C-alpha cells in the first residue's frame, strides 16, 4: 500500500494547524524531558537497569506469566488468555454481554486500540465512554489516537473548544481551559457513576503479587475501575515485571521520558476484586492477557522491541513524526516504535512504507529509555521487505544497477567520465534545477552541478604528471 | 615524530565527493599529509554500499563491503570525509559479514581502523591546522550518522577553533536530522522537503555567512534547499575550511 501512506503524509503536511499542534506538544515534551534528565544524573544507570529488567522478563516470560496468573487468581481475579486481537475482543465482549452491560467506561489503553475494542463494543451494542480527557476529545471527533501519551495532541485548544461546544449538553460557558475541563468533568462524572463495567489497560503486571499497575495524570483510571461492578484489564503479555520494585524502577524511566515529570499524578495498583470488608472496588475483576504477535517477536529479530514501555519519547524526537503526526502512520502505534510494531500487527505487505519512511538518523534510539535500537529494527524490516520482493520494482532496479556498476571499478570510472559531463548539461551556473529521473530531489531543491572531472580522474592525472 | 615511520592511510573518497565535489577529496588528502600521513587512494574503490544497505539489499551491500575491505586491507588506517560512510564501514560491514567465515574477521579489522576525517585528525593524529585565516561567520550542522554512530561532535569544532577570524554561531536544532537520509529524500520527497525547509529556516535565522557540515549528502540537501529559497548562505564541507580552501567557490558556485 505505497500510495495510502504517502497520501496520508501529504495531507498531513498540507495542514498547518496540525503542524502547529504537533510542534507545541512535542516541543514541550522535548524540553521537559531534557530538563528532567539534566536533574537526574543516574539516568544512564537507571536506563541500564530498566533494560536489564525487561530483558530478564522477556527471557523468562513463561515463568512470570504462570506466576502472575497464579497470584492474580489467588487474589480473586479471573485471568484470560488471548492469542490474537480477535480472541481478545471476543473475551471482552463476552464478559460485557454476560453481565448485561449497557454502559462501559474506558481508561486509556493503547492495547484496547490495538485489539480494536472500540469497534467490538459498538458492534455488541454497548455504549463506550472514554474517560481520559484526551480520549474524550477524540471520541467526540470520531478519531483514533495520534500519539500514545497524548492521544489528542494533533488537536489545538481552539479545535477542542469547537468539539466541546458541539458535543457537550449544555455547552461550556467559556473557552478557557478551566471552564472546558469543568464541562468535560460534568459530562463524564455521570458516566463514571452509572457505568456497568470499567475497562482499563495496565502499564505493569506484577508477577509476585498478581496486581496490575496503571498510571494516569488525571485520576480517571481510578474512577473507571472503582465504581463499576466489573473491572476488566487488558494488557500485552510483555507488560510483566517480577515485583513492585521493578515496576517502580521502570516507572521512573517512563515518566521522565514521556512527560518530563518526576512522578505521575496517579499510580494505582489493582489486586483482585473487592474483598469482604473493603470500602469499594468491583465485584469481579478480569485480566485479559494478550499475545497478538508478541511470542512471535520473542523468537525473531524484533525481540528487543518487547522492551518498549510505551513512553512516546521516540516519536517526540522523530523528524518524520513531527512533520506528519500520528494518523499518517495508519496503525495503532505511530512514530519509530510504531514503524517497528505495525508490520508485526498488520503484516509487512500492508505497511512496508513505515520502516522505509525514516531517515535513519538515530535520534529515537538515543532517547529510548530502554535502549531499543529502533533504526536497526527498521533496517531488519527493510531487509525482509527486499527479500520478499515487496520493494517497488524501480527502486530494486535502480539499486541493483548502481551496485552492478559499483562492483566494477573500471566500468564505474568510465561511467562517471561519460555521465558527469552529460549531467552538467542540465545545469545553469552551479546548479541543476530540474533533472530527469531525479524529480524527487529537484521538485524541492536544487542540485549542485557535478564536477566536470571526478576526483579519481583528476587524482590519477596528477599522479601521472608527478612521475 | 622524527624517526618513526609515518602511518599509511588509504583515503576513501565516497561516491558523492568523487562526482560532485572533488575538492573535498583534495582537501582531505592535504590535511592528512599535513598531519604526517602517507596517503594513497586505492583505485578499486567506488561506493561503500550504503544505498543498498539502507534499502535492505544486503547481498549487494555485502559485495561492495568485500570489495572495499580488499582494497583497503594494506593500510594502517582508512579515512573518509563522511561520517555516514565511515559508520557504514565501522558498524555496517561487521554486521553484514558476521555470518561469513572468510570475511567476518577481515570486516572487524577494517572497522577497527576506519575513521571519519575530523575525528582521525583530532583523536588519532593530534593535529591542529596552523596559520589558517578566514574572515567569516559560520554555523555547523551535526550530521546524524557521524554524531550518533561515531560520536563526532567536539572534533570538528575543536579543529575549526584554530581557524583565525572564523566566528562560529550556534545552530538551534544542530543535532536534528536535515531530512536527507540517503534514498529517503527521493522516496519520501514531500516529507524530506518539510524537514529540510525547517532546517533551512533555522540556518537562515543564525545570519551566518557559511554553513559547514561533515557529510556531502546532508550538505547537498541543505545547500540545495537554501539556494532554492534564494538564501545567500554559502555551504562548505568542514575540511575545505580546515584546509584553507574556503576562499574558492562554495557548493553550487561555479569556478570563475
Ligand atoms: S521504543 Fe523506546 S522511546 Fe519509543 S515508546 Fe518504546 S520505550 Fe519509549
């Protein structure tokens, strides 16, 4: 699907409001992260530890999964296993229908997006209410998240005011942020209290206690998971950590990398449903552990991607993301991490553009708090795409021709001797403004006119003259 | 060091320098000789294979890697006026040939003695240019591969500080990619254009007369955009300034 990605990218590039919104958010995130790291001299050590924790868990995933299931079950939670997105959707809808649920509140979870939960709930005739402020915004707009930390980061304050005016009854009295937040609170509060089921994601699954851990900045996860009768957690199996201490080690990395904060506002642990004597909490707790390609990654060259803690730093620092935003990527996860994950989830044939649409500048890997070598993984996808013949014919032919020429130094010299003067014919003064077959270049920039004689020619002539 | 044999250097010229701007090659050659090296330019060299490597065409890339290794095995050092081609040899070759019993060790040996020119001059040879003058203001863009794969940041700046009269100005976002990315700039021309446009704006805002960088690919991208925008910024490879050759025509200027 070469055209769709390029079309989406082109549309995004033509939208100045989108660019403004992206610049505001990612620019802030970049500055705050830099400041947070400057005040955290142990960052490198913390990063090495985080990486080691994730690698350890990934290497012993079966062990920790069993441990987690045992401990979560002992706490009264019901653990379900989903091999893929369809199975995950089916499990969640089955629980909802069995409980005769009419209204479901949901706290942000990218995994829910990954498995297509919003659609599945709609198809089952269940009303779904997003409780995260940003998710609420995109639900009003009928969109998908465009960033894993700020799902509505592509929308400006002004656009949000419009959405609230149209979507809230009664509409907010003014357009200042405080009034708008009040308005959203009022609308959402009713839903919190009348929901039958709350669905949340998890940032960590803690093996030795069987608890799940969710962090938010708004406290909406608490309101989503506490009042309803049933709480469903959906999480990828790579979210496991051995213990609470390990979760905190990763949390320090996550928060600083994501928002530049030192701590999230809310960090909640859910360990089973309400017990006799508990003041509140759901009567039932279900945990759906989702594989969806993850064990396959375990066995191949994308294994390191399982370290990802979904902080979003890679996209905030990506030159491509910052030009086109998250929707242009077309998958659940955007940016560099998404370009590695989307081919796993959607297949390489449908997403071969993503690993290619990267300049390989390495900034994503530099900022990744768990040291994922994103460019190396993107190159692995390119290699696979080349091997499977998914790369477009003209590119294959061009690279092949170039390689054939470059493998024959004498022929290569001859070609430059003929080619350079020919190419010079397209130039006026020192620049070429239009060159056949190089339209991608000259559409946007001039090309310096090549030398009349290559370095090699000139050098050889000098050497001869010296002798 | 009198009495000690001079190190031999095989100069890899890079395909872009060879075709587009040979004076970068000559400036590199001059600096290496001034630093006390015996320099040769092996004739069997062409392209380091980066376009194939970055496109996922490992077979062709491996062929070019073997060809390049064979051509440069006899020297104490391999030096290039490009961070990205140097990074291809330092990191790409050993990875490409890791599974090849005949070539894995040779690739590692090549990687161990391959250097980008400014890091070679500063770190290995302890060289500093003497008696260079250039009355101009300049700004410097850190090209990504050199910066992140080889740690090149301090060396070019230290070397440039020896050029009398040269006023260096900071470039906001100096470590942000210019959008070149090899084949990326033609495969995703619109995105690349948006990125280089921002870069050009940042360069113009510094008000510097010159833009310097250590990779001709990135320089062509930025210079081509600056020219299309009608900016007067003149673009040079760092070695041209270091070798005292920045009085002549800049990239895209015709020799009189
Ligand atoms: S790949 Fe790294 S930087 Fe990107 S979201 Fe995952 S952990 Fe964060």
